[in-house]
């Protein structure tokens, strides 16, 4: 058994590498090698590059990610987690065969094959819309998912991925986005699921996380940039638009505001430093003895 105290959890520590790159890089290298040996042309270039006359920017930043792109990257990360899993370790509370999300009978063969990315995306898109999940909440969903896999020492596989993702989205919507999302609302989407089942799954999820739902911004930023890298490695379409005059002025105003705040902090630190220097540099008058 892995000692979590000795091996930092990537969902807790900003310097520990996330699990995602190890799951996706093998497939990325295989794609590149296959294209090289088969002389496959990349086709029409869809990614736009800046030039001297035009600067292209996307509308996604670490503080305000693009919702559609982030959800697509997050579901791609889930796809790689399932495809390149180490084993099929699971828990009964997440097993869809024991706790089905639909009354329709699902054939056993369904659980023998890994779901495709587009199928995972449709499922997550439906849930995220119902839970009013924000783009940064989608990033935190992946943080909670990897934290669960590490803490509980389980794998995400065809039999449990839907319930694990459902639990992670619920927690991210409630605790990160701070939205009043009730489990009964999600039951309107998953009509065959009872509120009692949702409550029990959420309770088990929190217990397995040891009620550690805090996500430092440094950890959030690490996962955000890993998802950006994943999008670039898999040629996901990211909307790039030319930098307009209005947007350039907005960026300049934001930059100036941040610069002013930084200067204020520096001035305050210098005043504290000067006050200490003056304190230690006080000249004392010589005593006059009469």
C-alpha cells in the first residue's frame, strides 16, 4: 500500500506531477510515431499563429477558462484515465451494475468496453449544464476525481466511471462554485436515480476524500495548464481570434491595474523596511554633565 504521507498527492501539492500526463503521453507519442512512419499529412492547419501584423489570442485564461474547451479537455482526461488504467479496482458504491443510473437493463458486454471520448463528453455536458458547472469548476472536477483515485486506491473503469464523474461534478458545483445545487435537481436529469442513492454516493465520496475538498490555487493552476497541454497534444480545436483594439485596451487596463497593485505592495514593504532602518539608526544625543 502506498503511504500518502511519503508520496505527495498531486491533487494536494502544487509541485507533484498530476496523474494525467502519465495516462495520456503514451497515446500522444504513438499517434506521432504512426503519423511519421505512415507519412500522414497533418492536413489543413487549423491552429493560427501570430505574426508581426496580427496577434491571435484565445478567450481562455487561468482565471476565466473557456467553458466548452475546458469541459472537452476534462472529458478527454477522463477518457485517458479509463483507457490507460492500471487495473479494475473499484468500490460497490460506484459500481453501475449494483447502482444503475437507468431502469433499462444494460447488457454485460457494455461494461467490457471502454467508452469513447464523445460519449463521455455528452454525459458530462448534460450533467454540467444541469449542475450549472463553471469552467473552473470543471478543472476542480478533475482534481477531485484524481484525489479520489489516489486516496481510495481505485481505478476509473467502464463499470464505475459515470458514478465517479457524477460525484465529482456534484462536489465541484457545491463547494467550489458555491452554488445551491440540490441532488433532487440532478434526479430530474437522471430520472431513474433516487435522491437517497445520490446522497449516499456523495457521503461516501466525501468520506473517501477524508473531507478534504480544499483546492489551493497553485494546484488548480497546475491542472489548468495540464489540460491546456492536453488540448494542444490532441489537436483540440481552440478558438483563436485576432487581437482587436478594444481587447488590447482592456488587457492594457488590466495590466496597469495589476502593476499599480504590485507597486502599492512594494511601497508598503519599503515603508516597513525604512521604519525599521530608522529605528535602528536613531542617533542619540550625548549626555551633558553639569
